[in-house]
C-alpha cells in the first residue's frame, strides 16, 4: 500500500525505502531504531524497540524493506505501530530509485525555464556572473534538494524552489514595475545555488563540513567573488555590490543567517518570496501526511504551529 493511501488505524503491508535510521536509547537505556520510511508518495515514521546489533547492521538508510504494521497518529504525526520489517530479498523490488519522491515538475521543464530567465537578464555583469556559476554547477543544481529536512527536501528540490520564486518574481513585477527584473532574476538564481556545496546531494542528505561551518550564504558570496576575479570585473562597481547584497540579505534577519538586512526593494522582495515558497512547501508537505479533519504535526520552522486539513471537498 502506498503511504499516501494509508488510513488511520488501518493495517497495511508493502515495500518501502528506509530514508533515515537513527539508533537511540530509551530512558531505561535500551536501544531502539527511529525510522523514516519512504515511497514515491510520501513518508511515515516508525520505531523498532529493543533493537539488536543485527537490526542496526541490517536496517540502514538507503535499504529497501518489506514492512507490516498499522498506521496510527501520535502527536498529530502519522507513524507505524505494531511494526514488523525485514530486508527485501532477491526477486523483490529492491531498487531504491523506485521509492524516491517524484519531483512535482519535469526537470527538463525546470531547465528550460531557467534558461529563458537567464536570457532576460539585461545587465551584462549580472548576466556574465550568473552564466559562469550555472555553467560550473549546472548538473548539481538540477538534482540537489533545497534543504536536508525543512522545505523542498527532495531530488530536484533546489531547482523547483528556484523556479517557483522566479515565477513569483515575474508576476510581482507586473504589479510593481519599479522593480528591476534583471536584479530579481539574478538574485533568485544565485541565492541558494551554494546549497550544492552546503549539502551532500539528493541521497541520504547531510551537511558537508563547509555547510556546517560556513553555510550557503557565505559560500555563494565567495563563489561570486571568485567569478568576478576570473572575469576581471571590478568588485566595487555598484551593480556588483547590488547583486552581492540581494544574495547576502535573502534570509532577511541577522539571526536567520544573513550578514545584512535587505536595503533595496529587490532584496526585500527576494526575501519575502523565498520565505513564502518555503512556508508553502512546508505546509503542503505536512498536510499531505494527514487525512481530512486531522491536524499536522507541529512545524518548528513555522513558529511550531499545527495546521488543519479541512474536510471540504475540492
């Protein structure tokens, strides 16, 4: 049974991918495994109590298992109870690729839209910088997630998030023509590009050493600076400073990781639509895990709030 088809208190069985497997201890000091299971429709959590050494060795992230259990809801979080699992055997569907979440948009379409937007950048400095960095990180950009857990945490999530922001910017400029579209496009394309340096990739995503110790905002500014040197562009030019500013300020607040707050209109707009798209994806992902009439688990990044899935029909 697919994860998104499971009903509350329903028994099920099927093949699933172990997305996460963390060895933990109860207050009594007994080992247990905390799992996140995945198929191409969603995720669900589960725990294997009194985990033995062989369980830890067998049930690792990235392996396909056959599972039986009952879907329950604990603290508004769907989980598997009465859990029974074993490794998938030869002749069974053991390819992890079968269980990956499918991107909402075809990556080919994402690439085509990004190319169209790059052509719209009228400022020659921004155009050259963006093209140089996308040539350098092209392949990774279209496969990496945008985050480890919070939002767009799936293969191609980085490109999907970026394209959604580009579409929002294109619409906003129709209402506020005083905005510089070229600066918006350039800033959006670069704002999260260093996620390809901050994260390890789409499979079993973790933070790299640079990701943990430096972070993607500082990393992308460093990448921009390197390209400026390579292209022989004066880093004191106003258009260069503006591009770096909209990228450095896109988290909005110093406590959220930006070294400066937005101080031009385009920087403020990029911050707002970045936050909007991330919030929409977090709410959507949480609501996809619950049924109509249920509340989601608390979403830490959204002020630890729950969200309700209405019973209203489409």
